[in-house]
């Protein structure tokens, strides 16, 4: 019994010490970010804290290679946590204040309730669009995703009706919504595309790829501004 208590105590001490490491996603990493965040932009403070965390991960990994596999696990955990935190903050910063209408696709293809999976295959192979709204009189009745299409093709064949395969429950965005909220909707829905509707009618699509491209463009614009300032 005493041995078990000692083991639990040691485990709690180790976990507490691990959480004190100044690296994401531990609490001490957020404290490390908070210090420079009072003087510099929040995104830059996050990148600084993430870089420190990843430097620690490299150190842990090197020591772990000398014979401590636990440190290798910690190094991987810290490296991934730092990278994810930095990416998340950069995305939020780049998308802040940008409405969906500025990023949505306005040239897209749709299917109807009478369409077959063969029709969907033809559209997919002749363009870059992966998910297709199923529309009736401008109203979105469903959404056929690439994953659902591939699964249905293997099960039912190309002659199956889109109406039997499409998702009837799906999220939508509106042109005035903020892109940050749309991205959160994409992440929680497990889908790569959100139909954008206005007064109930389809007016565009917002996709994770399009949001990612917008973030890259904004990052390049900021880099150009900083280079010009220097």
C-alpha cells in the first residue's frame, strides 16, 4: 500500500514538473508567451514561445537518443504542441475581421436530386472541386462530399442516386460571417466545404483549401511589408 502511494506521489511530481516546462501545450508555455506579449504582437510572442519550446524538444530528443526513450516521447509531444499552437494563432490572426464573402468560391458546380454518382464523378474529374452541393431551385438540399462519394461508389456503383448518398444535415455559412467562425465550423463538421447561403439560396462555397490559400497570401503580404519597412 505504501509502495503504491509513493508511486502515485512520484507520478504526480513528474506530471507537475512536466507542466512547468516553458513550452506549449503546457501552462508554463502560455506564461512564457504572456511575457513578451505585453510588448510585441501576440502572434510574434506565440512564435517566440513556440521556437523556444521546439528548441527544448530538440534538446530532449538529443538526450533521449543517448538512452532515455521517455525523453524522445516528450520531445515529440513538445514539438508537435508548439507547432500546432503557432499555426492556430497565425490562422486566427490572418482571418481576424475577414468576412466569408471575401474568400468564398463563386464559381462552382452543383448536383441535383436527379443526379447519379456518375454525374458527380464526371464533375470531379473535369475540375478541382471535391464536394458538391445538391441544389433544387437555388436551395441546398444536401451536400455530397468526396469521401461519401468514394464510399458509395464502392458499395452501390456509379448508377446510384446522389439523393441516397448525400448528407442532409450539414452546416452553412453566410457571406457576412467571419472566416474564423467558418473555419471552426469546418473543423467541427469534419467536412472540407461549407455552402454559403444568402436568404436561403446558395451563393458560394468556402473550403479549407481556400482559407489556407488566403492565409498564405496574407502571410506573404505581411512579409513584404516588413521587408519594405526594414
